[in-house]
C-alpha cells in the first residue's frame, strides 16, 4: 500500500488521544473529527466580515461600507507587467462570473474580453510588479492586496501568480440580492503561510484520465494550492509514456497512461494556474508494474504481471546491478527533461526487503559494500538515484524512509508517518512537507485535516528548523476512487487543508470553516468539479430501474445522512477486491462529511454541557425513525440492494431507539443501575455502527458520548466543560491495552 | 442561421395542421407534439414483452419462459471472425454491467476480460460471419439475432457491426429483482429499416470539445445510430486545423478548434462503435469565419471578423475566381484525406446572394457564362466543388439548396425543408436524407420527432425512388447549447428518432416510447451522457448562495414541471444575444419533455373523451397552486432571479385558476353564455403562457383544448372521438389568415 500514516494523528485538540494505529473500529476517527468540532473555543461565525465566505481565509480582511455593483459594464484594466497568463486568468474569472450572473461583460469586436490599460474606465484594476516566469517556482511571491470600494476594485501584486491568487479571492466574493450582483466593500492583505501547498493524485492504482487532472487543477487554483504532486508509477500501473523504454507503459498500464503530449498539456494547464507539477516515480519498491516489461530490473526472476490487489508487495528494483542505474539514467533523464520543476519525487516508501533478503547475490553485495543491511542498501540506491537526478539539475523529494545520514541536505522529506518523522528530518537539515493527517483518501471529516498543523505552536523545532517546514500535501490515494467519484473524495475537504496551509495558524474555527466550505463547494462545482454532479446519476444507477419516486426520495435522504466507511476499513473488509471492481455502491454515493451528522454533534454538545434540554434531540430521532421506516419499505423493491438497505435501515432505527432511550434516561431524575443500563446499551450501539455496503451511520459516536453522559449523570460536580468533556470521552471510548 | 425547417411538419398524425412557418406563438408546437400523443390508437404498453425497455425496439422480439441469471461467472466466447473491435465492444459492455451490478466478471491474469473461443463454458456466445472493415461503410449489414434462454445468450451476426448492435440490445435487457440480476429469456431478430441514421452536431456556433463528441458517440452507439455528421465550419467559427491554410483556424476559431490528431482520435472512437463520420464544410455561404483569415476568398472586400450573432449573413465565397477553386482543391483535398468516409458534406444552404448581387464583376461572370442568376452561379460553384471532391474519391452531400438538374446523381440531398424537397430530390434520382422534423435544437417533445417518418405510407414515390430514401439525421444546431447543456438537448429525445430510423414503421406507440425512454435515459447517463448530471449543479448556481433547502426544493419541482421555450422563439426574443452569452438560466435547467405535462395531456384526453370526470383534474391544479405559492415565497430571497420566478409562479397560479374554472364549467350542467366566457378566458391563458426567463408552462396547450371542450359542451352529438378531437382543436387553435 502507499504510505499510509497512523490514523490517530496528534491534533492540536486537547481531548485527542495520542497517535495509534487503527484498530478494527472506525468510530474513534469520526469521534476525533467531530470532537474537535466540539472543543473549538468559538462556535460563532468568523469575526471577520460575516458575509464573506472565502476559502482560504485571507491573512487580513477588513470590511468597509458600501458595495461594488457588478453589471454588464464590468471592465478590467491591467497596469504594469501584463502577460498572456494573466490575461487568460482574467478571462477565466470573467467567464465564471458570466456563468453565475448571466451578464455579458465587455468584449472587443474580435471576441476577447476588453482588457485595457486604462484604470479610469475600469471597475477592476490589476497592477502587477513583474510577470511570473513561465514555470512556477518554489517560493515565488504569491502575496496580493485587494481593495474594494463602491467605485472599483483594485488588485495589486508583485507577480502574475500573486494577482492570480487575488483574482480567486475576488471571484469568491461575488454575492447577490434583490438589487443585483455585487462585491462587498472590503480590504484584503494576503499572503500564504507556507510556500508548498500540494495535492497528490495517485493515477496508478486506479486510472484517472486527463480531464480529471485538469478539473482538479482548476479546483486547486480556486483553493490557492500550488503544487500538483503527480504519482505516476505504482505496483498497479505505470502511467506515463516513455519513449526510451516503451515497454514500461506497453506492459505496465493496460493501455491507460499519459502520452508525453498529454503531460505537456497538463504541465501547461497547471503553469497557467500558477501550479508546479512534481512527478513521482516510486522506487525501488512499489515498482511491480515496471518489471512486467523489464523483469531484468527486479531483484528476483520474473515473469511479473501488473498487481491487481492492494497492499505492500515484494517486487523491488535490483540496486546491485549497474544496468539498473543505466536504465534509471535513461528513464529519469527522459522524465527530468519533460518535467520542468526543480523537484523530482522518488517515492522510496514501503520497500519490504523480501526479494533482497532472498537473493544471496544481493546480500553478498551488501556485505562487500559494507552497507550493513537492506536499509543500508536502500540508502545506497538513493545516493545513486540522487546523483543521477542531480546530473539532470533536479532536487530530490521522497517519503520518510529515504531519510538517511548520507542523504544530501537539498533532498526534501515528505512525511506520511507523522510529526516525529517530520521533526527528525527538519533537525537533520532537510526541507520537509507534512502529509500525515492529510490523507483525504481515508474519508475522514474535514475538521480532522483542518486542525492538523504542519508547524503547531509547540513543535520541538528551532527557528532555523521551522523555516525548513515548507508546507504540506493532501494525498488522494486511489484504491477506492474512480474518475466518477474522485472529485467527491477530494472536494470540498481539500479546501480545508488548503486553508490550513495558506491562512494564519490562528484561523481555526471549525464551524466557520464548515459554513464557508458549503459555499466554496458550489464554487468548485461551478469550476467543473463533479462532487455534486456525480451523485444523482450514481444514485439512479444504484437504485435500479424498479425504483419509484418514493424510493429515490428515501435513498437521497439516506445518502445525505450516511457516510462511507474509512478506506482502511474497506480494504480490511474486502482485502481481495481487485483494482477493476466497479465503485458504484451506496457508500460511493455518500459524502465523507455529511451535514446532518455535523449538526447533530453540535446539538449533542449543547446537551452535554447543559445548554439545552435532552429533549431537544428528540426530533432528530424521530426523523431517523421515519427515514428508517421509509428505507425499509422501499428496500423490498430494491432487488439486489434490498439486503444492505434493509440492514442499514434497521441500524438507523436502532440508533434512533437508543438515542431516545438515552435522552429519556438523561431527562429522568430517578435512575436505576446506571452501569448495568450502560453496559446493556453498548452492544446495541456497536451493532448500529456496523458497515453496510461500506456505508455507516456517522451519528453513533455522538450517541456514545451522550450515553456516557447518562451513565455519569450527577457526577460532573464542579468540573469545567473541558474536563467534563474529557471525562465523558474516556468513558465513551476507553483505551484498550494502553 | 443554419437550415431551419418549417416547424409544423407534415406528421403522420391526422389532426396535425399543414406545414407552416412559425408564428410568434409557440404553443401550437407543444400542442402538435402532445396532440399526437393523444391520437395514437394504442395507449397501452407495447404488446411486446412488457418488461422490455429497449430503444430502438427490435424488428422482432419474442418472449420466452425463464431467465438468464447474470452473476460474477458471466463469461463470453466469440466464435468466427473475432477482431479487436469486437473485443473492445464486449469489454465496454461488460464494464457497463459491472458498474450497474457491482459484479466482477472473469478476467485473465494479465488483466483483460477472459473472452474465450469456447462456447461450452460461456454464458454469452457471439458468432460473427466476417470482421467489419476498419472504417464503417454505408449499407453494411447491421442485422443480428439474439436468443436468450435460461442457460445462455447467443448473439449471431454477419459482421462485427451487427454484433455491436446486438450487444447494445443485450445491454438494455439487464434487469434485477430480489433474486438478483438477470436477462429475461427471449428471442430477437433485428435489422435496421434505414441504412443512414445520423446525428449532426454543430460545433461551430458554440464550441464543443472532444469529450462532448466522444460521450455523444457513446450515446449514438447505444441508440444504434451510425452516422456522426460533424458540422465543422460556420459564420461563427472554423473548428478544424488545416495545415495547408492555418489562418482558417488561427483567425476563425478563437483558438477553439480540433487538431488533426484530435480528429483522428474521434474518427477512431467512432469507427470503434460502428459509426461513420461525415464532415461538413458549409460553402459558399455560412463561410464568414473562413474569410477572416483569407478575405480574398470573399465576394466583397474585407476585413471580416468572426460573426457573434445568429442569422443569415452576407459573406460568401467568390465562385468566379480560379483562386477560390485552387484554395478549395488544397483545403478539401487535405480534409478528404483526413476523413475516410466516402461521403463529404458541403452544406450549401442559405446563401442570400447579397454580396454576389452587389458585385458587378460577379454579375458579369454570370452573364458571360450563361448562368442566368445567383442560383445558377451557386450550381456552377457546386459543380466545380463536386469535381474537386470526386477527384479525391468522395461523393457529395448537401442541403436542399444544392439540388439542381446538373448535380450528379451520386450526390445526396439532406432535406431540411420538408417532405416535398425530399420527394423532389428522390424523383431526380438522388439519395436523400430527412432532417426536417428532426431539429432537436428546437426543444420540441420527442413525440413530434418520433412520428416524423422519412418514408410515410402515403409518400408519393415509386418503389425505385423509395429505395433512395437512405434515412435521416437529428440536427443539434448550437445557438442555445453549451458543453454543459448539450447532452440534455440531445438525449433522450434523439433515441426516439433513432427508433424511427431503425425500427419497423409500425412501431409508433407514443406512450410506450415514453415509457421506454425513461429507461434508456438512465442507460445513457450510465454511458457518460450528462443530461441528468448537469441539472443539480446548474440549479444550485441559478438559485444562488442565499437559497435555502426550501428554495431548492421548490425550484427543483418548478424545473421538473416547466420547459424551455423553442429555440426560434428564444432567438426572436433575444436576437442580439451574442455567441458568448452564458447559458445558465432557469430554462437551461429544464428538460424539453417534462413528464408532468405528458401525464397531464393524457388525463385531459380522458376527460375530453368522457372517460374520466372533469374533477379528476383538480389535484393537478391544486399541486400547481401549491407549487406556485412556494415559488412565490422563495422568489423573495432569490436576488436577481426574483422577477422571473415570481412572474412564472403567478402564471402557474393563473393556469391553476383557469383550469379549475374550466373544470367547474365542464362539470356544471347549467351554463351561461359559453362564447363570452370562453373569450374572457382566452387572454388569461395567453398571459399564462408567456415565456419567463426563456421558460414556459407546457400545460397551457392542454388547458386550451379543455376550455374549447367547455365552450362546445353539448355540441358533440354523434361525432367520433377523432372527429370530436379535431373539432376541439379547430376551436382551440383556429388558423389565422389561412
């Protein structure tokens, strides 16, 4: 499997248990995510202009009086270093507004938008210091200012890319009321907190075609992400054309790979949006698809086939043969010439060493060269690869495992393992990137990722070491996504990570994030992402031809309420599901961050802290029960889906019954044996949270907390809200075998 | 404007008025479409297996006892002339079933589906006579037989393409119940009625990128259409790369054109699906985009710009200069080499002659060459172009206007003008294609197109002339479609045209068509068409950020009830709306064939013929009134959309009030002055049918008919249902100035 971090990351959330490998239960993750939501100091809307729904939130934003009306006369002027890239960015921005408003903005007779150099007649003036270079670079100045008054908007930036970031902010500010379209008067001073803000997409385990990449680059630009990490080779697929070694794609891809022309198209598309592209070729492990066409590269005799399952596999390149380095010199040289970025990712994770240990010649090589063990051999391999890439002008990036005392300081470490690995690499003088905590493929709530800071206040790093923390990357591993579902697994949650990496560390109000995510989700949909569009067709297909309007209505509601189980759990439940399994289940229709569960968490919080009566939760239970009975009824005509729908409906009804019982217990002053009651309830809740069709009911974690409160009723004494909450969490989620 | 036929086509529907140019009112069109639905002899489900929802309906289909279970063991064998194209078609078919069912069908260890040559172990056996040629040809044998029993399915065809058509039938037969997935036992003998079954897409007026073309080719294959007519040049855009004359695309396309590599990709994609590609370069008129880069080709001095509006424009190639023919020899030769089909479309429509008449040199040329007039000059031009294309091995196709005594008999005529033009061309010995009546861009109901037969029973043609009727083509002109909406304007209605062109002429049961279209619509969505997926995102954007769940619910219902006005009317209402106007209005969210209106038409029919009491309509009016009040309420927070939503709500409420009043009048035996009452009602209905935001309430036509019945109450006497219906139609829709 790809580098998968421990699930329970060290969040800056006082009640979060320490990092721990996932057990068979997934409820704790939901709990962690939602619990963070509970423990935020401020649940009110953001103090900044409440009508502003920009993500990432700018560094400084000041409201002012008035508004800039947006009409068909909205004209743009560019002063300073006007370039084609900025013109194109302005055209895209205007087009998006035209599509929202139905307005037609001024055009030249020959067709293009009328962008002038005359600030006097323009509603939007953009002033640029200098044009950005053709290919975006790490550390470019992305800052901008945006001043909007009743008369005009003025966007200023030192560079093209800064102006592009400012344009995305402006785009998100458009609003309407009965008087028409407008942007509120305000003043923005903005710049990113980290210079490396990435999204990795694994196009290998499951193929993702050019259009998926392009629309996600549009989403990245909208969220001000600036690095597309292009994971191009894996055990399950080699996804790029090599002209020097064509058997790589011919034997290793099922015909599903990017031609070099398509790569150039993607590179240009990304650069146009101020996004760097860092290619990853994962070696020496995770390379099974390489050796299908070139078995002589492997550390054990072939033949090999493309891997169709998920996990960590044995095939690994042979680091003892000079032919391997000749091949890599040829191949990496070809790729280094294709990809303009100075960084080049060599993966390096999860080499299990099985083939090396089994090969006497390789073990002899280790001895001969005093490499100590397989790890030493891996470091030797990395030094050779680093030298090859340095020869092509590239700096190296790799996962935690490549960290080794002999690794040149220029090499960057991307940490999937966690804060400790990150700190160790920074202390060793390497630039570092955080991905632990940003594993969006896991389908955790946005809040979990949002509160995961690459550089938290208490990080044990010196000032110099802190400078080495370049940022982070969301990682979209692809075991459980198809081109149809991938957008819904990336967006809008990745915008929360984008905000963590762009906005000041103090911006951490989870409810306000969720409020703004609802808007940015629409903007992403308007930009072409399909996280909203994909759902209805997939639901129709899932529901089947016999579905009545009532069936569809019930399933729509169920899908809005439920959530997919975590990726790990899905793999654990179905370890042999192959690469080509169609992903069209109930769970694939569901969002990772269902709104009703978020609302319920807040309502429970109010009850736990005594801000609301337990009875306020009863309407929720009634609505679950009603939905459960409707789903149960329609399941009878749902053909092959009947079983899982019926089971999920039963669980929802049981959750409602448990909830009602807990509330009744909380509301009643005369109680029996609380512990016995609680122990009898727990297995019912455990049953209600069983996955069905890889879907689950996400409110169970809150019910567990509520049940703990019923059990501990009368025990609060003078505990503070925080201490009381911590106590309830310990009761609800006791640590096993500490 | 592109060749736009008279709207009121001569349908094989006894109550339809004769062909007539459209007036400002659009209700008659709706009426024609829905009236046909009323006048069908059989409103029950198809006599063929009622559970079968295949479109186009096969020539012969016989139900049998039993069913073939579809499980993960579903294996395929190909006997006879197995080729890569059939393998790919089988793989696509299996994949689509995997996506519906979640099953995983047998695969080889190397990845591809396990397709064997062993009939014994296969659940599906395909027997092929001979592999089809690489490029599909007119008149290929597309017949097949499909026999499904409890044990297996056997598909037999003389050719690859026949097997592909049969596979599409099989794909549509998949069903499910509580026992699992299955295909009912049955026996199909099938072949197309016409050999040329086309869809034309205009990629010029509004650009449509490669992915739009590809997914529509998938839709065509599903509906057994076999000709993609690729309309590649227009006043508003030149959409293909010429390497010989690059200024064509450089100056004429805004950068939006297909490279020759992309064209080759599309050609291969189409051929893989058994679809011919016939390119159209519309000359000598409709050529304004050509002369932006090459003004010397025009019949008046330039300079020219790309046209941004809709209509018929003056720029026309100069047929008097030899340089024009040298250019065409070069350009058409380049294109003839690129497109493999034997047919090549030269447009030829709507040359208004203005530049020719104004140019003394051109008029002198007409005299010198005894060409009589501009029309003679056009024929001269066509002869020259025909000679050029013949030199490149191509046969010519053109719109009605190219018909001329000197046109070689090999040239095919595509009739946009109507049955008379079609008959004239056939009588002159030309192969003919019908497009009149298949103008899907108009957004008429599917029933209108469905009942439009290229070769109706009474067609005034000899047996020899009838053989010249090759088929027809649906035409997707592009004034009012974007890549976002185009699928919803093509599908599922074009499947009705596909059935007209494929199935026997007797297959003409409109209600059964609509029943089956609902299923084929889902299959099309599963194949990647976006007519379902596009709606929710567009609605969200239209509704705006302030929309509440209640707003969205009301708008969803309104959008499901209303329909977009006809394309002509939209152009008439907004003649200056430019090419780049965003198409994101309420109307763009609506389907051309709303289901509630279809249901209402049938309910009204029952009342008109005395099969149901007038009061049975009252629940409809109540639901309209309820929806109107909800829309009215939410319109207040709909910002810039408030006006049109509020107006449409008012009209819907007025329609409900009128309906209730009519029903009351029908139900009451004591009546006052019927004529006066009717005259007072008419303007209210006229007001209620006014477009709002290019949308309309489609039930008004039925209300008019119902009002006529109230006016004529007691007058039926012994009129047959047909005669009574005809009488009411005359009352409801009197002809003006006959």
